[in-house]
């Protein structure tokens, strides 16, 4: 039997309780990774954990609000103490923040979108780069959106956050370009059947969109030890 693509790898996935994050977590676990599942909702995480374990995989659950930067730092320390490294980081968690004219977003909604979609990913980079450098094939992957190529009306908060995330990830990729083992990329998942999609397009027939499981191969390809792409945005 061929060895699984991620056998022996340690992968952390944010927003892992549902949608794309859950699908990626299950796929990585099926490919042999021990997955660290991070989300705010314990019950939903446990459902993903049950599915992973019933399929023969292993997982560690972390209930954490990504707006809490100190908690992210503490998680980095905990991972170092337990594992000494991190092979894969997937920054998937994001929020929509509603749709509104740019000048009409509430300060609360704008601040929360930036905190979850941008600042939390910066805190993940800050907290886990050293751990990724301890891997023989460290891979960081962030989920962006095609919104950054169109900028339609009323999507100001979400679009600005994803554009900032792309700038952040691409800058980091340029900084580590000469590192022999660490690679950083972004994934644009396209139109996928998720709760956020339903929030943004409530009148849409969700059955017309791809299931999150259909895009997990792109994530797997980009975090595989033999993938050497760096600084790219890849459409799933």
C-alpha cells in the first residue's frame, strides 16, 4: 500500500468546525496527518473529530476565539512543548461582516472583520513561523477570495480584509523565499457551498454550488512535502 501523502505530518487548521475547514481537516487526517482543529464552537469541533476518528484518523481540538491574540501565542507555546514543530498551517477562518455601503459599516462589524480575517492570521504567522521552520517541509496556506479581483459594491469590509490578507501572505512568502523548507501560498476556493455563501446570497440555490469536499485536493497538493510553490494564489 502506498504511503499516505501526509503521513506523520502535524497540521493546524483554523475554522475547522464546518465548511471548508472541516472538509480540509478530514481530508488531511485521511492522508495521515494529525490535525489540530481550531474553532470557537466546541460541539461542532467534536462532530468533526468524531468523523475523523471513525475513519481512523487522529485530531486534537482547540476551542479558541481568533480575536484573542494572547490565546494564539499560548497555543503556539503549547504546540512547541508537545510537538516541537508544526508542518502545516491553514488559515481558513473568516467572517463576512455583512454587506453595506463602505461608509455605513458599524465600527464593531468593521473591526471584527479585520480582527478575524487579517490580524488573526498575522498573529498566527507571528506565533507559528518558528515552529514551521522546525519542519522539514513547513507549509502555510491561507484562504482568500475571488472578491479581490472584482471589488463589487457593498463588499467593502470583506474585500478589504481579503486584499490585506493576500498582501500579508505574499510579503511573508517573499521574505522566506530562500528558505529551503518553508513555503507560503494562498487558495481561492471559488464558489463553494458554505454558511458564509448562504449569508451573502440568501436567495441562491446552494445545491448549484460545489461541496467543500470537492476542493480539498488543491489544499492537499499545496501542503504536500514535495510542493515547492511559494507566493502563489491558486484557484481551487
